[in-house]
C-alpha cells in the first residue's frame, strides 16, 4: 500500500481552486475518511457535509475524480488512480463553500413535482390492502429506496442544459407515489411533472441510472411517467 | 405552452419517429436496389409517375418529417441555445410549413 494519498480538494464557492493535501493510506479507507482526516488533522476550515456514514442519510455526496459518488461508501482503493484523488462539490448545484453544495433547488423540485404523499383515509376508514406482488407495488418497490443524495441530479446532462428540469430524483419520487394505491393526488401530480421541464425533457441518457449508489433506475420511472402522462393527455385529464 | 400540449408534442414526435424508422429503411433499400444496374432518371420517373402507391408512401414520409423535425429542433434550440417562448415556436411552425411545401413539391414533381 502506498504510504500517502495525493488529494486535491476544491476550496471556495463557484470561484475557487483546488488545494493539495497528503493523507496517509489505511486499509478499507473511504473517501469520506479522507475528507474527515483533512478537516480534523490538516485544515479545520474545510467545509463538507456528512451525517450517518453508513449510506443511509444521503448527505455526503461529492464529485470524486470527476464522478458523483456517495463518499461514505466509496472505498479509496476503487477510485484513487495511482494514489490520486480529486474531490469537488456536486455538479449542477450552487456551491455554498468548499465541498458543500446548496441542495435547496434539488429538494424544491421534489416539492414542485408534488413529491408529498397525500392520503384520504382517516382513523375511521379501513386500511387499503396492497398486495406485495401486485404490479404497482413491485414498481414502487424498485424505486422507493432513494436516499436523496443528489448523485443522479449531479450526473444528469439534461439538468446541466435545462435548469428548469425537475431532475431524476424528483421524478423518481413522483413515480413511487403514482404507484401508491393510498395516494389521491395523482391528477395534479401528473400535471406537475409533464412537459418541457418535467419527464418529457429526459433524453434517456441514463447518467442517473449509471451513477445511482442505490442502484435504482430513475430512467425506468421517468419512462413510466411519460406513458402515464400520455394516457392522461389522451383522456383529457391533464 | 401548457403541459397537455407539450405532452402531445412529445407523443407526436415519438409516433412520427416510428413512421420515419420504416420510411427511411424503405427509401434507402429502394434507392440502392433501383440504381444497382445503372438506372437513369427517366427510368425512375417512368416508375413513379402515376404511381399512387409511391405517392402515398412519400406523402407519409413528408408528413412524418414535417412533424418530427421541428419538435426535435424545439428541444435543441431550448437546451443548446437557451431559446424558448412563442417566437421560437412561431419560427419552427414556419419551418414545418416550408418542410411540408418543399417536400410535397418534390413528391408531386415525380408523380405528375
């Protein structure tokens, strides 16, 4: 094992530069371990974001050697080329400082895509029974494990070109709700996710699907939304 | 433009793409087959003139192009040039019209 890693870390906001650090190598070291070492031992002014460290919270995503990744579950061994790492904030989002991206527009778009669950039952109504092997349940299952890390959003070339585009994560969320038998807001949701800023902007380049750390396929969900929206348009429900 | 219209544009582009996929193959295969023995323009015209089948096929081809190309350009203008709004759509409508007129002029030219 090499004695040290050569790490370049983005410092600044939209304007800034990479700063070089030498970080000792350890077995099973993650990229988040590297960033944490820099902040705790080399430069306490470095800003970055993390919480759970086990791939659940979705807060530690960064651009590592040019690719958006969840850093807590990314082993240095797998991504460091010749002992070199370049760590930058997520693309397609404003930078607050150093490695911290401003996630507001990302989550605002979840709200614009009507990503909130809206049920109609109360404590007096009976449970809606969802068969685990029903088609809708299986479709929702395939998309439900999103942790909101923003890796798909940072990897999407349509987001880069079309700033109004809702993006893969918000549309994936809408897709799970569309397949939720308990939700009653799908008419408005389909209106919200249709058109030039919605599912129809997707070019099926699959950057989101290729890079999603949870191995989800927002592209498949978006294709499903396109079909659902087309059906609604023909029925005059859009 | 509202969500319904944008959705129908998307559907129209997908449907015209399916038609074009067939039309382009038929067009290329026919062209390659027709000229393999050194066919002259006069001989080609003798086959197309008065042929309702070819008239129908190439009319369908022109209609598919007229629908497909402007909708695709609409996205290209938007994403590459940041050009959106009614003025863009009006220009593309005129472009579609010119595709239809020029295309049908060519189709009728080899039919008559």
